[in-house]
């Protein structure tokens, strides 16, 4: 383990030098990438430096045990007991810190919420979810930009897409993909019966062309007139965008955005994500299978969480976590749920490391 920690420290020092390199400082994209890597390793290196001090203090205490003075030896014994305990705690901490992380965890995300079954009530619930997530994003200091919104007829959203930028965004949000179910009495219900509705959440790591090995010459871009709901631009300008990746035949379309530019951006992210998943599954099926065994594939057909209003209860079905503070959860207090999912993922990864 010490060899691994020393290698991490050397990488950290190299990144620290790059942070002051004018070539990197003047390139916003390179600097952002280097900065994310730097801060990702900083926590490990900080603990490692403390660990080295503990080892030095242990050596010093052992030297004192050689003293002839009984009082010195007794003091050394007590100090050594405390230092050994501290050493063991830090070694357990290292096991968690050096668990292999998904390389996408540091990425920004494209975040989509769509109303599912339940008509107007589903749209209202999608709006509640969006408000909940926006509050959580704010507590994390993340920046958001709404790329598309289609409001429901009775309020809420039929669909809303937002870009979220910040530190470790995908790493914290990746488990939110799936079906979110709500059980409550709708405002339109006259007999007080509880109805069940749903909304789907999709979390996509924001990809760039170089991340998924795509050449610009391999893309065919078509524009066309949008149709249906979506804003004043519909049927008046060619705002719809269709992207075709010629080598794989993958085709994506987007008509939801406010302009051709936003449609192109959303379509590109969907295309990059599709091709990235194809490449990742081919190259890294073992890791993908491990993630699926823990919290599911993230497919929208999979029910992951239930929000029960009569009982003020929220249940995450993947880790059997039930909380009776739904009112607080809807105010953005979802940290306990997200941390529970991260702990479960780490436990699964540690198990896999031990088995291998």
C-alpha cells in the first residue's frame, strides 16, 4: 500500500508543477482538467503526509522504550498505544481513499427529468424533483444552465434538461438515473385517495469529442424544422438537429432546445454518450457489470426510489434505505441518500479488490 501511496504523491507533485505552467494556465480546458485531477489526489496526499508523521512518531516512541528511566518508558508505552491506534485508523481510511474510481466521476453532467405515468400529477412531481435537485446543486456550489424546458399544462414539467458544472458532479449524481415514484393525494382528488405517479431521471456525464474517439469528419449534421410543442421557433426555423456517426450508424435527433445551437449541443452529448457507452462496454465490461450488480444499470425503466407523502417517507430500493424526512429531502437535503449509495459502491469495489 505504501508503494501505491508514494506513486499517488509523485503524481500529485507533478500536477502541482503543471498548475503553474503558463502553457496549461493559459489553456482553460487543460487547466480545468489538471485542477480537477490535482484536487482529487490532494485529500489522499494530505492524509499520507499525516500518516508519515505518525510513523516517525512511532519510531521516536520506540527509541524512548530503550531508555533506562522507568518514567520515560511508561510515557513511551502510552504514546505508542495511541499512535498504533491512530495508524490503524489511517490505514483503514487509505483503503477507502485508494479504491479505484470511475474516470467519469469528475465530469460535469447533462441532467434530464421527464414526467412519466400519471398525467398532470407526473408533471407536477417532475417539477418537485427539479426544485429539489436545484436546491441540492446550490448547496454543492455547482453552476447550472437550463438547456430545455417544457412545462406541464397544470404546472411542473413534462421535460426539463439542465447542464450542471462543478466538482465531482457525476460522481455524486450518477446514481440518480432511473424511475422516481411518488405516492400522494393529488390536488384534483376529491375522495382523498393516494395516487401513484412517476418521473424519470437521466444523468449523463458531459463528454467531449476527444473523450470518445470521434473524428469530426465522421459526423453528418442535418437540420430540419421542428414540430410539436417547444416554443415560438417551432415550424419557423430549421432548429431541429440530426447527427449521424457514419462509422457506427448511431443517429440522434434533438428538437427540444430553444435554438439550433442548443439542439446541437444536446444532440452532441447524447451521441457522445451513446458511443462512449458502446466503447466502454466493449473495453470494460467487468467494471460495468460490477456497477450494475450494485445499483442497477441506471436504465429509466428501473424504479429506484419512492417518495411517500402520507408517511413523510422516502425509500431508496437499491440499498434498502428508508428515511422519514421527505419534507426535508424535497428541500434538497439528499446528502444522506447520495452518501449511502457511494458507501455501498465503495464496499462493492473493496470486496472486488480483496477477491482479486
